[in-house]
């Protein structure tokens, strides 16, 4: 009889361990992983998804089964030890069962489930689904009682609103996987860039009009062709009277076709006839919408205008793609070193470098809400156009103006500084101090 009771206690502990592992694995499993596995034909993944959708009923079944197993094991052990040792057997049973339940029925199975929640969830999915079906009547009664009690206590039911948006939760998951070594920095940046498309606007990635390559449409054909061949771009805006008055966009391939049709006689080429009409887009259009517009119109080039209709710059499909995959260079690109790391730990940066590109290159977190370029950030923080040699400390970095041309900051030296140093220099920073 004692041996039978002993094996029944072991069986109850095993059942309790099963429920403990099931609870940890099912609540800690990834919905995204289960959905992916289900699409790959893993049937157990669909069962896990069903249990996660019926979370309250699943938790109720686990708790009922776990408590019945623990109570049954404790009661049976108490009866056996009391029969052997008398009243002191109750103390023995309490001590022995506490150790066995904590180690073998709680800590050990939950630790195993924590190390591989998805794998364990797939293993326990079928038995747990059967248990939920068998205990359905009892679970319905328990759920009803719990809901009545929650209503009396005025606890909202089903109010499971996250503090972060789905996009931010996905971004946090990517950052966590990068921190744990599961995702490389380049892949993290690509995923982050894709998530940022809805938050960025065309003005954040456009090429400013001061850096655009444009050609006067009134030039003689020979000179105009020479200008086109001198650039590394295939699409060139054409202007008349003033650079802001864009009358067309010339594609180098169309120009070559026209020259071929004219049998090499450039003087017969009518540039205005082969230029395509310009496409103007507002600077505040989200990048995600602009990407869809590029695909819909089957074009890669658009001119950007502000709210007054004045031209601000241009944006291309490549500019948007570079926000996702990083800088794209081909054999005709002119390499401009906009970010140059120095041996002393500082970084020399061209003023026109976008803050997002600098953050991606150096893995920094400078804010880009108030300015697009690094020079714009310094001007925004300084509330003025700094002179050459002035220094400013903010956002955990020290900025020194190396060059200034008219009203433009063309070069900066940036040095990361400890937070304590930034606090000490916060007061004099706007006046411009030296290193």
C-alpha cells in the first residue's frame, strides 16, 4: 500500500510539473512564431494559437489541474507519513512536499519552459487543448464567478491596451534581438528604416535645391548636351529665366535616343520636346505615401515644393530606398566623405549630412525632430548661426564649428562627452566656449 501511495505522489508531482511548464511555455510563446509555423504546416502551432486566443480558459484549466495535483499529492503524503510517524508526520509531510513541489513541480519545469518556450508550447499544446475541452463546463462556471467579482470590484475586463503602438513594440523587439546578438546592426537599421517610413516626410530625405544639379533649357543644344554628360545623374531638371522655374526633366536615355534619331547631329535635337513634364509633390507628404506614388506613376523622380508652391528640392526613389537599406552607391557616384572618424575619438562631419545618416553610421541617437541636417541641429540648439570656433554641448555631445561659409555651417567636429560634463557646460554652451 505504501509503494502504491508513493507512486501516486510521484504521479501527482509529474502532473503538477507538466502544468507548470505548460503555463510558462504557453504564456511566453511568441504569437508571431506560432503564426509563421502554422503557415509552414505545423499543426501544433495552430493549437497553440487557439489556446492563446482562449487565454482565460487556458489559464483556468492549468490552475485547476495544477492545484488538484498539488493538493492530492500533499494530502496523500500527509496520510502516509501520519500513519508511519503519528501526528509529527504532518510536519514531515509539509517539509518534504514543500521541497518536492517547489523544486520538481515548479522551479525545474518552469526553468525548462523559459529556456525554450516555443518548443515546449508545441509539445504541450495537444494535451492542454484536450484538458480545456474536458473542463469546459467547470471553466465556464469559474469564469462567470470571476467576472462577477471583477465587476463588483470595478476592474475593467478586456482593457488590455499597450503603452506602445504596434510599430514601437516591433521596433523594441528588433532592438532587443540586436542587443542579444540575434540580429546584426545592418539588419536592425534596415528594419528600423522600414518602420520609420510612415513617420518621415519627403522633406526629411529630399536633396535641397542648393545641392541640385540643374541646367538652363535655353542653352544651345551642343552646350546642353555637354552639361548633361558632365553630370553623374540620369535625370536633370531644366529651368528657364530662374533656377526655381522648372519647365521639364530631361532623362539621359531620352537624350541619347534623340541624338541617334538625329543621326548624331546635336543641333537638330529639340531638348524641350524630349523633356518630360515635372512632377511636384508637397514636402510634408509621408515617405510611405510617396513610395506608393512612385510605384503607381512608375517614375523615380519628383520635385518638392513647400506650402507656398516654391521649390524646395527633389526626391527620388533611391532616396527613399536608402532610408531602408542604407547608402546605395554605384560606379558613377561621386564619393563624398561626409563623416570622418578621427584617431582621437572625435568625428568630423559635413554640415549637410542628415542627422539620420549620422545616427546610422555612428550608432548615435541625436534627435531629428527639429532639424534634418547636423548643421540645422546646431543652429536650432544655439538659437543663432554660430561663428567658426564656437563650441556647444548638448544631447551628450560636444560640437565645434570648424568651417562656416556665409550663413551655412559646412563642417563640425563632434565629440561624445559624459553626461556629467554636459550638465556642467549647459549654462555657457550657447555663448560659445573653447575646448
